């Protein structure tokens, strides 16, 4: 299965003999638990399996130890662990000790040990590690019929024909991958969901999903459809203040907890892209969120993940002041004190929609008492849909390292999200992931670095993105430095390359909005519709004027110090210029180039670099198994071709719009 991709980065490939012989003979594994559904038991089994595969050791697994010693390292928090070595009682045997702060932490420590071993890194003598944030979750956009919204890797591993699949083997394997990068929760169905999830047999099915994932320390939650009381309950209304509606949700929640006693809670997309919500009934967003919060409250620690992705998708472009980017702050301002304490607001990293370049959502600077979850997308919806290599960790870092300067104080997005900035105990990360039934999980072997990196970043948002992809490459493709270096370099170049040929200077990914496929170049599709992902390109100028002085006022949603920077073209960084300003094509960038010449040059540079990807990959022939070698070569060759299509479509479009020739005489001379 190594070659098909099913084991992804958890292949535990055998170490070469000369490396393997440096390791002590691990003979006995003790997993201190009585329960086979405990992550501690899973840890023991995983160690047994990993040692067999990596070192060809057959170790015994038991669950008791003759020792009064107990280790309780104090500096680790929930889900954290300590991994180290201690000398045996007579000093003759070295033992590896893994101590979890909880059961999940023990599993994480065991997998850390194995993933180091698989990279030929001996067990550290003393290593403690704790998560940056307690919420490290995935959102699946899987529909009950088995299709996946924005899925590019086959049908759902959870659902088919309106029901939960009988065979959940892939779900268990997915939970194993999640545990290895310390992801601890998943919402299994689409936010554009429907009420058929909540029929009695599916409630049982959800229980089976939870049972399959629990041994890996993964808890499940569900996305709810706001009008379920009408459509499933036969009520006249779904008004969140109606007593029958309240009773309906209380009842559903009780039934859910009967099947999933450790449920994470509810993810809610409401009043967004045609979905009903509290505003439909003349209620506030908080009244809608609190309805679910109160239904959850009696059952445990379940939370409402209320999505901030609320906006009007029939916006009138003829009004210069209209701006979809303003929506989240406009809708959520004033609600900071009225959400119940178990409501968290889930905010996409940027104010529009997972574009190739966005500033961080300003809502992250507005909610102080209401805790937040930041939403990323491992699914490469606007990023080449797993047909293009686009390693996203460098993009995530531009968001996580951004200093919002809330109240004039250091306020890095990662410190807001971790809870540190406002002293929250429960907050963190979600990412939309579109794994499917394909044996590669995401449809592309190389795209899996994004899933791996997502977990690593939730745990430690200050990780070095090159080091993360190197670890992933060693685990996935082996220890050959040529292979690891090539994959690392291609991955590190991939986002800047993609940005170059897809959409520059903060103009967004110039793909097809109107057909809603969000794939392939279509700069014309950005304007003239209600979606609000506008570029306002005409014959003379381009970009959204989001200034307070003359535009939509969006820049003023940031704290003062940041707002000042974005208010003026001179202080706005080039890469976000057209996000914030409407400027002539002849406007000079800090680089000295005009906007239009930058467009031409960037598209040629990006497409040119993409041509090198298959060539550089091809140099690895014989160093990677033939199956994966060919699969990846095919993808990179396709990407190289599609990059040319991108380049020529975008350059030709703007050339025709403004009539300004390319200084290097390429555009229009095909
Ligand atoms: O990015 C957009 C997608 C929709 C998605 C929506 C959302 C699930 O194009 O497919 O719907 O965002 O995040 O709700």
C-alpha cells in the first residue's frame, strides 16, 4: 500500500540495515490501560506494528508493569506528552518512556517516537511537547449521497446513498493519519448540509463513526441545517425563539448524545449563500447560535462552531461602497457579549474565501470575549484543486504571523487563535479537508503535505515550513536526500509560483466564479456578478478601493496601526496592493515596475517555473517507486501545461483591456 498512497506518511518503511543496527533491541511494550478502545492501547498496537515494519522487531505487548514508579511531568498541558529514555532498574537496560498528559497525549508520544525512528532519528533523552491550542479539527464537506463539495478525490469515505457506510475501514485509517499529526476532532458532514443526517439509522451510523475514530483520540461533531425543525420535524417554523423549535433541538441533541456521548458539538452555516438562519426569522445571529448552545449545554463540553461566513451573495457592483469583505465584521460587531459561553465563532482566514492571497480577517481583531476558531482549507479549492502542486504552509504563515496590533499591543493571529492574547482556554483551528475514497486520499500524493502540515501548524504555528515538508517527504518517500531536497524545493516554490500565474498583487485567484467551479483562468468572471469577489478592472485601472477615505471603508475595520498601513497605496505591501486600492495599470510598485508589467512578468515567471517542475521530478526516476513516480509526473506535467493556459489567458485579457504593450513583447505575440 506504500505505493498506492493509502498509508500516506505512515508507511514505516524499513530502515537500511546499517542504520537499523544502531538501535537497541526493543523487546517489550507496556501500554498501561485495561481498555482496548483507549488511545493508550492504540499506542501499544501502533508501536508493535511500527517496530516490526521499521526495524523488523517483534515486541511483546502487555498492559501491566511491576513498578511503583510513576512519572508525572508537570510542564505539559492537555494532549501533550513527554518522550524520553530512562535507565532500567539495574542500569542494564534502557527504556523508552512515553507519558501522556491524557490518553491522547500518550498516543501522540508513541507516534512521535515512531515517526522519528522512521526518519532514522533516535529517541530523544527528554522531550516534552504541548499543543498551541486545544481545538485542532477538520471539517469535511461530505454530503450524505456520497459526493463531496469541493472534493477532487472520489466519493466520501463516510456516506453513500443517504446513509453512513457499512464499512468504515477508511474512516479508521483516516483517524490514524489525524492522530499522527495530533488532530483531535472532525465534523463529518457538509456545512451545506441537509436534515437527512438526523434520521434514526443515521444517528446510529454517526455512533459507529465515532466508535471507529475514538481509539485514535478523534472526536466527532456534526454540521446542522437550520431549517431542520420544518423539514424533518414538520413544524411551521424554525424560529430559534419558538418553544417547539427549542424542544425539537433539545430532543435531537439528546438522541445524538445517546449515540455519540463525547460529541464535539455543532457546526452552523446560516444566512450564508442561500442557507436559512436566524435572520430569516427576524432574530439575531446570537439568538440562532444560542439556541444550539443551550441544547448542548446539559450534555457535556459540546460547543457551537458558528461560522462567520455570513454575507450577501447578490451584492450590487454598481455601488462603489459595497464590499463583501466588510460582511463578517458588520454582521458580528455588537455580538461579542451576547453569545453564550459555549459558542465559538469560526472565521475563515481571510475576509473573502480562501484566495491565493488575502489579509487576515479583521473579525479576528473584534471578538475578545467570544472565542474563535480560525478556518483554513487543505482542500485546494482556489489553489489548483490538487491538480496543481501548491504547498500551503507558507501561505498560512502569512496569516498566523500577522500582527493585528489590537489596542496597540502585539497581537499575532496565532496568539489570538491559541487563546493567549485574550486568555481563552478553548479556541483553535479548523480546516476544510476533502479526502475521498481514492487511495491517495486527496487525489495527489504531493497534496498530502498540506494535510500533514495542517496538523503540525495547529500544534506549533511557529514551525518552519521547509522543515515540516522535509519531515513529511522523508516519511512518505524515504531518506534519500536528493528525493527529499527536490520535493522540499518544489513544494516551497509552489505557492509563489501558483500565485504568479493565477492572480497577483492581491487581485485574488482569477478563476471561474460564475460557473462556481473555481478552477482555471477566467479573469472576466470576477466582475459583473453578485458574489463580490470583484476586481473592478476597466480600461484604465484595477483593484478594489477599500480605503476609508474614498472606498468601502474596509481598511478601517483593522485596529488603528494596521488600518493606517492599508489606507495608503504607498504603505500597502505590493502583494496586497490591489486588494486595498484601485489604481491605474501604470501605477508604480515598490519594485519599480508598473502594475501591468508586473502582471505580465509574474505570469511569465510563474509559468516558466512550473515548466521546470516535471523536469526536476523526472530526475528522481528510479529513486521513487515507479507507481508514485508516474502518478506525480503526470500531475506535474499537467500543471506545467495548465500554467501556460493561465499565463496566456490572464495576460491576453488585461492586454486587451488596457492596450498597454508588454515591455518584453511577449503578450499578444503568440
Ligand atoms: O468557498 C465557498 C465554496 C462553497 C462552500 C462555501 C463555504 C460549503 O465555494 O462550496 O460551501 O465556501 O465555506 O460555506
